[in-house]
């Protein structure tokens, strides 16, 4: 496993070692000991989530203001543009975002620590996303920042198309009025 830097040092791109041959491929998608050795992060995941979405579905930007979740995201079918936004007021990267293409073909994973909002845009006809979380879903603490907030200016690769949004994502808060972390 390789740990690749992103523009926000706490957000890590993970490249697993993939063994491929004529039969297909094999890789270890998560190993707690190796993850801790390579990232210097001790983590315990408590929940796995799986979503399936069609092209141009944009999910996010979601976070929990209490019981914040660290997330390890990977794509098992298709391709997404995955985004993390730093909501930690005390962080030198507060208010900045990082985006990466994750796909079933590149096997890349993204580690997003607690204190970040998360969202993704589906780039392929269909995408299936699996992600592990460090805390349980708590709907009473669930928050959403507007995907196209002008202060964040996320460069979603929409190519002039309109994203498909849930009702919740259509009414997300602006970054400047969102609940944030200390």
C-alpha cells in the first residue's frame, strides 16, 4: 500500500497493492495494521456503507457536527470525483477542498478524517461506492453544505451538465453559515 499526499495533508490518497493476472485481480482493501503503519493513524471502523448512483448524481456535501465520521472511500464499479472540505476552524486548511477521481479501474481510496464535509459526483454511467466510517450515522447531527457554494468554489467536473441532487442536497447551507468544528 502506498500513501499519496493531497493538497490537504490530513486527507490521504491510498493506493493498494493489486495482484493481477489472466484470471482477474486481488487486493487487500483494508488492513488495520498496515493502515496504521503507513499513515500513522490508529482507526477503528464501525460501519460500512454502499451506494449506487447514476451519472451526474452529486451527493453531498455531508458531515455530522457531533459524532463526526472519518471515512475511507473506494469505488467498486464506475468512477466518481470525490471531494473533502476542511471544516476545522483551527486548521491551516480551513475552508479548503480537495478532489480526486476514484474508480474501479484505479483502485484508489481516499481517507477523509473527522472534521470534513464529504461529497462526490458520479462520472460514469453508474458507480458503486463503498466507504467505512469511524462513527455511526446519527441523523440528528447530520448537516449539509450547498454543493455549489461560491465561497468554496469546488471545480466539479460537470461539463456544463446539471447535477442530480436529493431534496436535502438542494437546500444545503452556505459555508459561511454552516456549523463548523473548533
